[in-house]
C-alpha cells in the first residue's frame, strides 16, 4: 500500500511541475521519442476503385490495383490543406 502512495505522490509532483513549466513538455516528448516511446501510428492504404473513387482502408486493396501506403500519426492533422491555404488543387 505504501508503494501505491509513493507512486501517486510522484505522479502528482510531475503533473504539478509540468503545469507550472509547460515549456519543458516538448523537451520531454523529444527525449521520449529518442528512447523509443512514440505516438500511435495507423497504417492505411490509399487506392482508387474501378469508378475512380478514392478508397482509404487498413487492408491491402485487391491484387493488381496500385496503392499508396500511408502512415498517419495520432498527433498530426491528417486532413489536407484547402487550396486557399496552399494545399493541392
């Protein structure tokens, strides 16, 4: 039981530290990625069906269809920029 209270205290102190020093959060994120702790990544496939409609799936498309493999991180925006903001037209 004592160990639980110690862990709870450490977590509370860490939360208080980052609440008071938010500028240190990017440094911790960089350090965690260097040691192998990363954000979740989804692997998707982008391809066109016989009607020319774009398909996004987590399974390979039917054999013989060209596709693009996408890796989307949970901490990034996956929506393309609109043309007015410099995106593809």
